[in-house]
C-alpha cells in the first residue's frame, strides 16, 4: 500500500500545481489597483510605488507566480496585511481547533450512522428502518446552520446544559473543552451521518443478498457471524466512499459551524480575513485547504483500493 | 511622548506642553505655550499615564510588549488575541492596596460569547454588553448591572471632500432624514440618549436647548433639492459587522429610502474599518468615539480643520476660532457658551451625522466588590476585591 | 421503443414513487410561492414598522416581525424568489459553460478532451464552499457574485455528464452508421446526444438546484451573499442568531423554508432518477 500511496502522490503533483495556479490567479484577479485598495486613495504616489515594489507587483505575472510558489513551498504564505503575522503561523495556531472539531464530528456521525445503517439493513422494514430512512432524507436536506441554531436554542438557552458558543482550549480544561465541542460536533456530523446511514444500509442490503452470504447461512453460520465477517467489511467500503465524497462538503460545513459557534479555527480565520479584506490570509487559507483536500482525497482513494481487493488503482 | 520617531497617538493631546520642570520629589511644574483648559482632564486619561523612562530606553519600539507603569499591578504576559495577565505589585506606594492578586484580561469580540461567559462564571467583569442583552443580564441572579452616563458618541462620518457629501445641503438632508428617536428606542432599547452633537448628556458642555435634530422628512427633501439632488442618489456606508450596528444601519437605510436616497451597506471587520477611516477611503463611514472627560477632547480633534481625527476633512474658520477660544478659556460659563455655538454650527454644517450617545454599562458578578464605575469606561481595579463565598 | 411510450413508462413509475411525489409537491409549492409572492405576502417585505419590532407570531403577523419591524411571513414568501434565482442562475451558468465543454471533450477527444478534463479536475479539487467563498471574497459580497461562484463550481459536474453521454452515443452502432452515411456532427448532436442527455440532466439539475439554494443560503448567512434589505432565507437566519434568546421565531421559519425546499428538490431528483431507472421497469 505504501508503494501505491507513493505512486499516487507523484501523480497528484501536477494537479497540485494547477491548484496553486488557480489560487494565485484568484487574488491577482482583484479588480482595481491593489496598492490603492490597501493604502487608500489619499496615499502619495511614492508610498504606492514602494508598496508595489515591496509586494513584487511591478514584476511580470509569471515571475510573481514563481516567487509566490517558491515561498509557499518553503512554508512562507506571506503576512497578514492587518497584523503582520505570518499567515502560516495563523493557520497553524488555529489548526488544532479545526482538527478537533472534524474528529469529533466524524466520530459522532459514525457513532450514529454505523449502528443505524446496519440494524436498519438487517431488520428491513422495521421501526428502526423507518427512522433511519427518514433520518437519512431529513439529515441531508437540513441546513447545518439551521440545525445548529435549533440545537443552541434547545440545549444551551432552554435547558442550559451546554454552552451556546465559544471555545475552551484543551490545555485549559478538558471537560469544558469537550462540552464546548458537543453542539458543533453534532451540527457538523449530522449531514454526514445521514448520508453514511443511507449508503451503509443499501450497501449492506446488496451484500446480504449475494450468493456467498446465502451459502454461509445455509452452512449454518449464525446471522451475526454472517453479518460480522462478510457483510461488514464490504459495507465499510461504502462508508469510506461516502466520507471520501463528502470531504469537500465537510470542509465547507466546518467553516459555517465555526462561524456559528464562534470557534477560533481555520474556517473562522478565512471568514474573518474576508471581512478584513486581508487578501493574503484569504489566499493562504484557500491554498492550505485545497492542498489538504487533495491529499485527503488521495488518502481515501488508497484506503478504498486497499479495502476492496477487486479494485486496484494503477 | 513628543518624540516623533515613536509616533505616539497621544502626541497631539499634549501639544501645548512647552517644558516640564521638576520642583521636588513630589512636585512638577508644567509650562504651556498657551492657556489650555483641558490639560488636567487630558492627564486623567491615557496621555497622563506614567511611563518608565528606563524601560522606554531599554525596549524602544518593543516597549508595548514590555510595559512598565506606576499602577498597583505589574505586567506579566500578553498572548495576543488570547489573554493579558497582571499580578499584584507589592511595592505600590499605598501598602493597603491592591486587594486582588491577579487580573486576566480576555478579549472576546463576539458579544453573545462574551455574555455567555459572564453567565457561566468564566469571567467576573464584562465590558460592553449588547443593548438587547441588558434586560437578560438584570434578570440574571448573581450579576450586577451598572448603567451610567458615558462620554461616547456614535456618528456617520460624511466625507466632506467627495461627492455627494461635499455639498452642505446634501449633508443636511441626511441630518433631517435620520430618526434618532427611533434608533434610540429600537436599537438601544432606550439606553443612552440621541446625539445631535459631540457632547453627551453627562457633559456640562451639551446644548440641552437644541431641538433642531428631530426628524423632518419634508425639510430633508427640500435640502436634497437645494443640494442639486432632487431625485435622490445612491451611496455606500461602511460599518462594523456587529449585529447592533447592522440593525442600526438597516434602520437608517429604511429612513433614507423615504427621501429617495439609496444607501448601500458595506460591512467590515473593525480593524479594517478603522484603517479605511484613517486613510480617508470612504464616502460615509459609521463609527463611534469613546469620548474624553473634557469637551475639548470630544470636539477639537474632529471639528477643527487641523484636528488629528478630522478624517472627513471638514474645515470652517469660524469653527476653528470657536474651538481654539474654548480651549484657552478657563471660565466654565464662558466655555459652555462657546460650545453651544460649536454645537449649533456643527449641526448647521453637518460634517457628521451624529446618531447616539451610548450608555456606559458594565456587568460584574455579585462577588466582585469595590468596583468604581466611571464614565470614561476604563476599568480601574485598584480598590476591587473578591468576596469569598 | 419510441420516445412517447418511454416517457409514459417513466411518468407511470414516477407516479408510483412516493418519494418523487412528495418531492414534486414540495417543489410545486415552492414554485407557486415564487410566482404568486406579491399576491400572497400580506406586507411589503422591506417595509419597516418601528413600533412593532421583534413581535412574536400573532394574527397580524403570523410569523412575527424581525429586528426592524419587517413582517417575517412576507419575507419568507419573497425569499423564495431569491432562492429560485439562485437555483436557476447557477444551473444556467453551469449549462452555458459546461455544455459546450462537455460536447467538445466528447466529440473532439484527444488533447482537447485531456485539457478540458484536467481543468474540470482542478475545479473539483477545491472544496466547493471554499472556492465559492474565495471567488465571492475577491469579487465582493453581492448575491450575483455568489451565484456566479456557485455556477462555476457546478460546471465540472455538467461537463462530465454531457461528455459521458457523447461518448456513450459515439459507441452506438446506429450513430456510427449514420456518420458513415454522411450525417454531420451537428445532426448527431441534435438528434442523438441531446435527447439522451435530457433525462440525466434533469436529475443533475434537480440536485444542483437544491445545492445552490443551500449554498446561497450559507453564503448569505455568512454575510457574503445577499445584502440587506433583500429578503433571503440565509440572511434572515444570520439575524436570527443574534436574537435567539429574545426572539427564537426569527430562525424557525426561514430555516424551515430552506429545509423543505432543499428536501423537495432532493426528493424530486431521486424520484426522476428512479423513474428513469431501466431496472425498475419490468
């Protein structure tokens, strides 16, 4: 598998180049003169000229791109126009929050979806099946920010069980950190849970119908053994597929969830810097998220081919 | 402070200081270039906070990261955007103070997160509460809400140099189209007071007889026509993306629509808003001023043609004269008369569309004792102690 | 089998599908709202009433009023128009750009196909909301920019779909024969490719419209889509967040509207897909 990973990684490099090109083009497609935009209309020509030189705006676009890419590869994503803090540093500061949220959301969604998907497939047309079908349809159509608002209202304002928003970092207090994570994790994880439930159920149904399962049942293996050994592994493939397909949506929803719950993560950094018109931060975050997304997809692909021996990607 | 290389923002506040002479260990003589009434008030604020010469010489530009002052607490650490910690200074000149051992300041920009932290006991004192939350705070057990008059004013800065607000009549149209009473009631829940000038009710300088600030749609339309825009016009106002300000701007938007003016709203993060204000990159910009104890501090910098914060580039020699006179005059009665004229002239020229004077509201937990709430909004912890339960 | 009986079968299957019927009903309601908005809404959606601010639901205001006294029911009804605009505009952009790209890639093949598929892959390499946010950030927070950004993000899906249909048709013997007999590419496209595309395009469009409505609402919620005073469901939820304790009804109805509309288009898409699924016919 490592060899496969390595080969796929090499194949992804041209794609990453193109992605970086798009990100570069995005910011440099800014309407208007960047120098005037950042320094104001009143700035004198000398200051404007110095700003342009400092940012390399006077050089040809290709040279600018090469310089920018070179710096990015070394981890230098520029500096915030507002705070002068290196963008890479800002991202790394906030990354733990986003990662914790993602892990929590994935855990919540799999904890809900896996049992529900399996049980509803095994006990077709039962009450559980009905609940899970409804959940699958509803969970996916529900806008995350609406669900979040409802959860905040019920659990934080009415019942006062959980904090309505805000973040307590892990080193400060573990229980408070976990508490502040509950509502965001459920908000983020529900849509994914809905899809995984649906996919898992149909995947399991397919597998349960297949010949070898019936043969195993005929041989006298208990239902649980059948489900456990044969069906489960194949069903897991569908879970990985769904998670892989939904990674992009998950990242997007993370931005919304972080904004709704005022969590100081990478997603919030992007929104805040858009309102600050801090374009270098915006650019840096997009590049970071896009590269992260491509690499995660790669990982999922490799994992997928590892799980399903029928598919070997060359 | 006067060293231009250090670019202190307080420099203009002590401009009239000519020389300082040390008389003895407890007396200092300051000579001014001209009579300057606000001087003592200026010294009660940021400009009067003592700074260690040795520290400035040692740290230079990094002094802000290693501050040394003369207060009852000493600086421990500052993690940007996270917290700032102070600890008790044992060598304070009054050995009975302070009572507190440690103070931690936490910046929480989101008002609902801040209020939630207050309610759950994560913080003990809260600065700035959204007007809509005040009622909930008062109803909450264990919290004390203190509402006093403030020095604030909120206004829309109108760029006097670019169209359409380079025409006085157009600015006056905005002045009469805005309904300050409604804003006071709906946005601020009756807290604070409507503003028709730079002097809030807490100041002796306020012109309480002035009534020409009430909404008058007919007059606003007439002013528009007078200014050459009888069919209205369109412009963009920049504002801070906080719910209270968004609500207020939408109300102004609806009110201006009635006279045919189409106001678009551009919401920005506060730092960017301030940067745009300082670089004159705006046609209209809505922002507040936290205020200074002396009326001169609320007016001179904004209305004098050479005022350090006059970003709208307003210039009227008569106004300059009034302001300069008022700051040189030491008799309060005479100063008040001058500031009344300032208010009337400012309403006539309408370089700013003043909207509201905020109430100064602080919320603190019941176990916090000895907190003296002062209208400049600064939190002085010298005499504060925590009551153990 | 000719087209008419195929359509009849599809319709029959659609009518049998519960999912599809529910979806169709929801979408029809939504479209009805957009068409009849001025008639149905009791008030002007941007009319303010400063005496009745943050009022709870009542006879005069069935959904209550918002923070500057506007009637929420009227705003929810008119908000459907913004959502419709989002759905239609984005799909239109995706088709206008994606259709020619897909056709070119499928027909011309070779280097052109490679190039187009590469470009498509690059766009798909971005998480959709991230790309939409980036484009909106650069162009400025306005509804039309947000919709354009979402449309761009849709292009790959539509281009790929068309390309797939073109390739499938090219393999068809009938088409090869027709081409050999001198039928021009244009004839092939019009007579064979496009008709085959309609079905999958309908399915894709249904899902894309639902995604566009959701994404426009998300962007407006974040403050980067529709701007005040335009009534859009997303922007109403953004306001609702600040007043959750004082006025929870602000968030209930716009959210419900988004949910039901998105659900409707999702179910409709499912229904159409099931109806056209040849496996279910016999």
